[in-house]
C-alpha cells in the first residue's frame, strides 16, 4: 500500500474508532447531565420567544419542545462526533503521511501523537478565541467544571486518534516500505 493511501486509511480507521468513542462519551455526558442541558435549552428557547417573537408549534408546550430538542441534540451530537472524527482522521492521516519524515522522534505512534495533539491544541485555541470575538451575545453555557472536563476528554480523544493512526500507518506502510 502506498504512503498516501496508508495515511488516509489509517486516519479513516483511527477517526472512526475515536469518533465512536467520542459519540458514546457525548451521548453518556448528555444523559448524565440531562438537567443542565435541559435548563440551557429552556432558557435559550424562552429568550428566543420573548426577544425575537418566536412561537411554539401549535399544541406544544415549552417543556415538550425542550425535551424534543434535548433528545434530538443527544442523538445528532453523537452521530456528528463520529462524522467529524472520520473527516478529521482522513485529513490528518493524509498530512501525517506527507510530513512523516519531518516529524520529531522515530516512533510512528509518537509522531502521530505529536501531530494530532498539536492540532487539538491549535484548534482549541482558535475556537475559543473566535467564540469570544464574534460580538454575539454570550451564549448560555454549561458549568465550568463540565467545560473543563470536555477539554480533557477532547485531549484523550485526539490522543487516541493519534495512537491508532500511528500504529496502523506503521503496520500498513512503514513495515512494508522499509
């Protein structure tokens, strides 16, 4: 198997596995902290109705809409995590294959971890910076400890992606090429 295709395939499989784990974590987290999520949805929807003149669907109470929104978000958030990690995995796998020899260390797993964790840190900084500079009203947020735990979980998910990708790339390309 070629260098580029090995990188893409390793990223795809790593992204799929990390995505499934991220999806399970998302679903579990939203289930465990259901009340926190429901309160944020309730506040946001109330504000939309009052501030922007939005209307409830005919025959539906606010609590019913909150429950539907929560369940939809829990399911689609989990599916979205899988899809996003597959896309990230393929892209990072391609980049990994191209710059493999330029990455520090000799271990393919440490090389992949270096790349995925660097991307995680950069992406986190960019997303946090852009969230504060949009000029939009401050969104309703989860408790700080839950947000912080999300950073730790994200770090672990990206580390998992890197470890799987590095191991598979070594198995599929490096062991046959060199």
